[in-house]
C-alpha cells in the first residue's frame, strides 16, 4: 500500500530525530494531528516504504520485538547501529481518533470514518477494555484477542489463503493440519484471533476445515485473507 502523506510526514519527523518506532507510534501521531489512519493500514504503508527503500527510512533497520508483556510481537523500525532493546513503549495502546479542530469537509470525513470503523451495536466493545459488553446467549462472553497483521513480520507468516465466499469464513485444511487438529476435535478458539466472539462448540470438519460465521470479523462479506503465523495463531486481514 503506497504511503499516505500523513504517514510520510510522521516517519520523516521520527527519522530526523533518529527515533525508534512501531506502526502504533506512527498511527497514534497521525491521529493526534487530527487525521484518521488505521494501524493496519499504517503498518502496510511502513512495510512498503521499507521494501522500496524510501528515503524517509534511509539508515533504518527493522526487527520483531515482544510487546504487551510478551504476549504479542510488533515490528520495530530503528536507526541501524542502535539497540532495539532501547525501545520502551511496549505496552502502549492505539489512540482513539481525535476530530480535527476545523469544521466542514474535514470534520464530516472524520465522522464518516468513525461510522465506518464502529463495531455493530449488538457487539459494542469498550475501547479501553476491548471486552464485549454483551453477546447473544450462544456466544462466548469475551472476545478473543485480535492479532493485528501490522504487528506481524513477513517472516512470521507461514501460510496465507484468500477467502471470497460470502456465507462463512472457512479456514483451510492445510492450516488446521499444521495446528495438529483432527476432524471432530473441538476448536481451540484462543488460537483463532477474531474481532468478535464466535459460537462455542465449533469442531474441525471432515475435510479439516474450520468454518466461522462472517460476523466474527467486522468486514462484512468482503474477501478475507486467512493467515497462519509461526506462533500457530490464525489471524485475518482484509484481502
């Protein structure tokens, strides 16, 4: 994904200051300027900037670091020759967007973006806690922890598959085999990172596929990329 002007401005600012940063740092700085950029999109833009040797990242290297107490990994961009262990903001959260101070078209665009990314009311979540406020009776009561594709290095990706069917999201059999699951076995939902809670009692099908309802993710019927990571987690991205 080509880098937006907002992201380039922040990266150039960080680069001038020889700052170490992750996609969360860049996305939060963009939001503080009154613009709205999803961390997932920022992460994709950073990967493209790095892959194309963008001048803003000249002299920078990248590596995978542990964040959130070691429960997740993130991609750190750092000036070559500096120590990645010097990066301290490992427990920060993505900021909520701040509306622009100016009115008119920019404010309207921001409000439109807010409506676009809002979760359905029936599954509304607290921005601070990430926990489902309420869920249907046949749903588990706490959402799984969504792994952001932006925090996954290309080298951490074992297998990917784009799913275009609109009825359900069927995780391919080869991925399930890699996890060591067998037909008829209950699915360990802690290994499948979704936006919303999914029904309990899902089992592996005879063809080794695992079928999830579309409302497990917030992307409607759009094509979805299913990703198996080196940590044996199943995560998702928009295709």
